[in-house]
């Protein structure tokens, strides 16, 4: 849920007419980038099934890789 604003911004930019259901997002991978004490840098890979309109079939997944640090969140990769 915390990544939702970042995902929504990227998906709406790439596909203005598409949406996704937050409950249907699938976390594929969470990886700590650096080891040790007080290291909070992660990559998080999430798959979103997108659709257009409330009753239409899915239009295909979009996988986003986020970089999550104490500085903030950014999208590192978009896979269509």
C-alpha cells in the first residue's frame, strides 16, 4: 500500500486509460541491497495486472521495480 502512489503515477503516465486493483498486486521479490546494521536500502519488485474499465478483461501485467531507501522511493525499472 505504501508503494501505491508511486506505482499509480508510473502506470498512469505509461497507460493513461488503465488502472489496477491494489488487492491484486503481487510482490515478486524484496532484496536488501547492502548488509549490516542500519542498512535500509531495498529493491521491491511488484507485478500489477492492469485493465481498462470496470468490466473489461485484463490488458496485461506491468512489473515495477522500486528502489526504497531512507531518502525516498523511486521506480528503477518498468517491465511490460
